């Protein structure tokens, strides 16, 4: 018995639920407001620092219980891309410098 092929899907799969999509809209607004209020990199990791902040770094990452939208301003840093990359690739050093918190340090 020959099977017929699966019908093509006319609409794409949703990447996020409606609830999560609303959170990400609020997140984009939060990031824009934070970068406008804090335009200078707050990390200054090394001499490669680009001075102008373009990212918002979460000190307690979302994956470890941090919030997606900023209820706690002390949990966020406005950073340049170079410093953000250094923080993410060197978590132990970032923790030592106060740029990262672990989930058990609440």
C-alpha cells in the first residue's frame, strides 16, 4: 500500500507562545529604555571595551531564575558587545568581578 505524502503546512510554526511573545515585547522596550538611560559600558572588561553600551547583560541569567524584564535594576548591566562576549565566555572571572551571580546566591 502506497502512502500519500504529508500535506504541506501553509503557515509556519509559532516560535513562541502568545504569553512569551508579550514578554519579549516588554523585554525589547526594557532594553531600549535601559540603553538610553545608561549609554556607557558598565563592565570595562579590558582595553577592547568599545565604551558605548549595546546590550543588556543579566547578572543572574534567565536560565538560572533571572527575570526577562527588569524588576531589579541591580541585576542588569548595560555593556558593549566586546565586554558582553567576555562575560559570557569567562563565567568564573565574570563572577569574581561581580558581573555574574549563580542561582544559589540569591
